[in-house]
């Protein structure tokens, strides 16, 4: 006997849900339209809540501690989206150059220095883009639009 699989239809944007209450004719019109904006774009258009002007000052020790945690959170987020290609050799290193906006959305990502074939390079690039938006900096003084990470295959 085949396993039961539940199916949930894709969610429509707010206009379509409102149309359901208004009547079936409007619902069918909305069902034919694709959503106005994709999820990634909507997540990357959030306004920044904290600016440098209204943030409290940090001591050098606080800044260093926050920076370590911030870089670790970026690494962890990218690692969650990375899948090891079959050709990846343990110990292989790549340098990942990321340009990001203040809200964590990735503008540009480049991977260099991989001694492996293009499979590793493309898998790391894909993981970086899937991780967008990156975690926000815990403090504006810690944020840097240009992030350089050393990626090492375990």
C-alpha cells in the first residue's frame, strides 16, 4: 500500500486570500496570476531598524567578541545550505568574497582559490546565495559590507 502524502496548495498573496472572501470569480482570476513578489526579494527589502547614529558605543573587547559571533553565525548559515559534492577532497580550501547590504542581503559572491574542480566552487557559491539574507550584525559597528571567509572542506 503506498504511503499517504498530504498536499497543501501553494499560498497566494494577500489579494488572493481577500478575493476568496469576496467570491469564486475573483478567486479564479487570482489563481491565474503569479505572486507579485518572490519570498527572497520580500525578505531582502526589509528596512534597517538600527543605524550607527542611535547605537550605543562599544568597547574594543565587546566589538571583538561580537565580531567573532557574527562571523560564526554567517559561517553557520552558509554551512546549513552547503552540500558536499562527490568530487570534494577533504582539506580543500576556498576563499569566499561576499558583498552584502546592511540588512544581510547578498549583492555579490565570488569563490576563489579552490584547487578542486568547478563542482566545489559552484556548490559553495550556491550555498552562499541560498543563505541570503545573512544574519544581521548584532551592532552597526560590527557590520562590514565586504566579508571574506576561508571555506575548508571537512
